[in-house]
C-alpha cells in the first residue's frame, strides 16, 4: 500500500469517527438519570444542584454541549470524569491496558488455535479429525460467553481449585504480584477467545478447501512438489487472507465481548469502566470511551488492509 493510498484510507475514517461521536453523545444524554443528582446528597438545596449543573455545562442546550465537547476533543482533551474526578483520558488508558492484555491474549489464542484447527480439518477432510474439529468449533460458537465463564469458574476454580475465580492478582496481598498474572488470565482469555477461535477455524477450513481446489495448486502438485510445500507455500498463504479479515473484525468484537467477560471475572478493564460509567451517568467518560473504542476499531481495520499486501504482494490498492 502506497503512502497516498494509506493517507486516503485514513482520511475516510474521519466521518466514521464523527458519526460515532454524535451517536454516543445523543444516546448517553437520552438517559433519564441525572448525574448531578447522583453526585450530590438527596437533600441538596435546588440552588446547589443548579450551580453544579452549570459548572458541568449541563444547563446548556445539547447542540451547544456537543460543540463544546468536540472542540475540546480536537485539542486532545476528553474532559474530566464526573464521578472519578480525573481526566477521562487517564481513566481510559489505565483500564485499557488491562483490557489490552486480556484481548491480545484471547486474540492470539483464537487466531493460532483457529488457524491450526481449520487447517488440519481441511487437510484431513471428511476424517474423524475433521468432524471432531467442527464439533468443537460449533460448540465454541454456540455457547454464550457469560455461561461459559461461569462454568469455567465452577469447574476449574471452585471444584478443581486450579485457577483463581477472577481479578488480576491476589487482592489480599499487600502489593500485587504480577508474576501470577498468567494464572488469572487463563480463564477469562479462554472464555473471551473461544467463540472467535471457532469462527476462525470454520473460516480457515472453508478458505483452505476452496484454495486446494484451485488450478495453481493442482499445477504445483503436477510439477512434483511435496505435499508440505504445496500446502504451506502455495495454499496456506492464500487461504489466510480472509482469515486475517475475520481476525481484524474480531478485535472490535473482542472489545465488545470484554464487557461481559470482565464483569464475570471481575477484570478491571475498559469494559468494567464503561459499565460503571453508564450506571453512574458519567457522560464525559462514556463519550470518551466510545470514541476511543471506535478509533481503535477503525485503526485495526486500516491495519488489516496493510497486512493484505504483506500476505499477498499481488494485491493492489486503488
């Protein structure tokens, strides 16, 4: 991808982010809950309530509030959290690093396990391995993450006592020991990644079977190339292109699914932060988090376009 094409693709993302900012702003302001009443005591005098509302800018018409918020965003200021009393950007980054660890681990598991499972199923088509692989894929796609997470906790944490029930580290310790992080990461990462692993496995199998039926694969075999060379050098790379697309889209789904998984496993990530912000009608935090997640999602899609050219140099962008 040339620099000109990359810049044009990046500029096309601006209207998307602008639309997300409008939708998120309108939706959070449609909430019947008044954040000022949540912040102040129930017996607060009316003049104190109005003073607080004016200080937060909530006494202005919605279009004025949006323009003021957008002008601050364009200067890199997402505002200040109403309930946490800290910059929104600080709160988002502090929690996002925890979500990033969880989502990256889940995506790595989903992609590697899904590609291997789908590849083996395609190569061993109609065999017992193929049928078993697809059964695992269908089950992984069908089971709801919140139910699967609870089952994992009951089996592996409560009954077998192999892994902790939730959190990122031992909460009773004086200082967190991050060397124990992998133990706390296993169950939520498996819960979050299993559904995406199943989808990637099915996509990889389908793509691999389609590629194996192409003329250039048959030509490679007719030339006397080994089965290993035909599968890995000629078929695998081309079959991987749609799978990379699925993996890129899965990033957004992982962030969305992280809300449920983080709640089940008490994981202090961005999803947990957004849920608490919505409950508390923390307008600046919800708007900033929505814009941040949308920006991350469109950036990943742009990165996927770049990866296409690395996987298959024959792809040309216009």
